[in-house]
C-alpha cells in the first residue's frame, strides 16, 4: 500500500518536468508582403478599392476577362452575358494578379492560377480561391460591390 503512494508521487513529478519543456518556440514565419506598397492610395488589406462603375462591359471578352488593376478587381465573362467579379488580390501572398490567359487568371508572383468561372485555385501555391464580388452591369457599365 505504501508503494502506491510513492509511485503516484514519482509520476506527478515526472509530469511536472515534462510540462516544463512544452512551449519551447514555434517559429513565426515572416511573410514577405509582395503586394503592398504599390502607391495606389495605401488603403492596404485585401479588399478592392472599387466603389462605382469600374469599366465597360464590352471590355470583358466572352470566355475570358479583364483585370482592373487600379480597383484590384477581375471581371470575367465565362459565357456570354454572365459576368463574374473577383478580388484581384492573390490569396497566396497578396500580389495583384497580372494576366488572364485562356480560362485562367494568373498571378505571376509565384505562378498561382485561378479559374475565370468561380475564382477557384487551378494551380498553387495559392490554396484559397479569389474572393468573389457582386457584379452588376447597367447601361454597359460594370460595378462591383
Ligand atoms: S502572391 Fe504568390 S502566387 Fe500570387
């Protein structure tokens, strides 16, 4: 019986030693913010800067799209008359996507590609889709929210 008490106390002190080791540093990765500092007003963040009409609907080709870099918006038209809009800020490290090739929205910073249809990742390193925006077309003008 006395042995049980002593065994418990040894166990408790072992736990205390193990507990003291837990919590040693997990490094905090430093991410290079390649998308900041472009000098476009400094509002920062990943949201768009658009607040009114950003362009004309006929600038957006069917089966493709157009990047409105100043507003950080991509507008696509996967099928005729069906417009989609996404944030142009890449979900990898924040670059503004650079070009649209075929059915892909390309970020040339590290090679991510996103679908013009739904903004989903076609090719990494990005793992999250482009943020979808609400798009309206009135009188040939495109607005996003
Ligand atoms: S920021 Fe790295 S792929 Fe776009």
